[in-house]
C-alpha cells in the first residue's frame, strides 16, 4: 500500500504557496528528509516566499497504520501510531483511544448515562423479569455504581 506523509500548511502562507513554482519539489524533498531524520519531533519545515515554515512535514507512516496527531500553534505532535488502517468506525476509534491511554498508563471508560441506570440490569435491580436474584453489579439498587 505504500506510505502516507502528514503535512501541515500554514494558511497565512497560502498566497505565497500559490505563487511558488518550486513548492511541489520542496514538499517532495522534505518528505524524503523526514524519513531519514533521526529526531522526528520537530518535523521538516518547507519555505515559500517570505515564510520560512509555510508548511511542515510532520511524519510518515505505512498505509497499514494509523497515526494520531495533535495540531495547534503552527506545530504538530505525533501522539500515537498503531497498526491498522481502519479508523472510520466508532469502535475502531475507541480502540485507538484505548491504546493511546494505555501508552500513558491510563484506561478509559464510558461515562454513566444521565439516568444513571445500572447497565447490567437496566435499572430493574434484578437479573431477570421474575425479580430474582438481585443484580450483583448494583446490589439490587438499579443504579450504576461509580
């Protein structure tokens, strides 16, 4: 499948980029450099007109992988890269989020519902429709424990 390259373009430089006949070549060269760069934290800046960082190549990863990247303040940080290119479905997004949280020593859990019903017994306080036995998850209260 090949590789993907993440590029951040500074909107303030768009006019300069439009007029820069060498911009495509500069992107090409920066993409080649980022692959060989030892410290990839900063990225590779691409100049255009009076802008020394009209764009920045942030990272490259194989197309079979997914990168989670934070962008802000004219910079970007690769937070996590994981194997697998599926990230369009919510379940896949949650899986990537779980991996990212685990990387930093955290876990994630779904927020309680507004009505705070126990998810095991749906708020009835019992496992079955006959009223017995009491739900072990909420101790028969029908409310989600915190």
